[in-house]
C-alpha cells in the first residue's frame, strides 16, 4: 500500500518533468548565429527559467533545415525592429550552453 501511494504521489506531482509548450510573451534583446553550428541564439527579457538547469531568457532555436532557420532568424529580427514580442515552443530540456531549446517561434502584436 505504501509503495502504491508513493508511486501515485510521484506521478501526480511530477508533471513538470514532462512540461513544455509556448513560453510567455518575451522581448527580444539580441540575436546571433553561432559560427560552427549555425544555431540561432536569442536573448530575451521578461521570461523565467522554464526548465531546471536552463538559464532564464536565453534560447537556442533548433531548425531541421535551412529554410526554417532563415524564417526563425527573420522573425526574431522583425521582433527587434518592430518592438513586438515573441514566444517560443519549447521542450522540457536544456539545449547547448544550458539555454532553453526552442523549435518554433511566434511574433505577437
């Protein structure tokens, strides 16, 4: 009975281990592409640490092809130029350098 209770407790209160989804609205502070890997690195403000071990307001956009990478970079640059906010689709894992990993980006009014 104790074992069953512990398992139920662990399952009910560990949902953040499977978290992920859209971030809150963020302000883009700066963007760059890393030289060797061509990752898009985006620094924001207004965010929180979403995953244990990741650094708040630091994102790496991971694209599976050049076209997606170009669109994501353009979206981040448009956010800087227009002053609009963005949000990221993220998984509950840290990417390179303990930055949050993102696979989608949205531009908001």
